[in-house]
């Protein structure tokens, strides 16, 4: 079973890279928060040989033809419904570290003044 995430464009340049002329790209981005990129998505596939999940950028080019390549990091900024691998910049290091703790009773980061 693979995971699949749709791609969206929120800048005119992203649409221009996909063949939409500058004027139309600017109008689309101005009228919508994000434009769904039809026939394009990120998908995870399990590799039996290396025993890892790898993410690919899949683009449908014809009815039965797909272009598949490893997903570059900048595409993750165009996906909805995923957690940013760098984390939320508004969350402090203390909160980020404690959110990863398995044992919530850890008190080592708390120092009490007597």
C-alpha cells in the first residue's frame, strides 16, 4: 500500500514551469490561494531490495504514460496534508524535544529554584 499526496502551486512560476503562460499563471494565483496540479503527485513506494520507503514525484504525461523521479525537497512545500520535515518554525526547541519523548514523566529539563 502506498501513500499519495496531491501537489498544489501557490506561485506563478510553479505554473509557468508546467507550460501555463505568465499572464494566466498570475491570474490563477491571484484568484486562488493554491492551484491543484492535475496529473501530478508525490507517492511513497516500498523498495524490497533496500527495505526503505522512497518518495517519488509522479507526473502523468499521457493516458498510460507516467514520468517518475525521486521527489526533490522543494516539492514538499507544494503538498497539502503532510507534516513539514523541518518542523513548525513557531514551535520552540524545548517543545519539539518533549513532543518526541516516549516517557512523558521526564523531569530532567525542569529545574526548580528553592
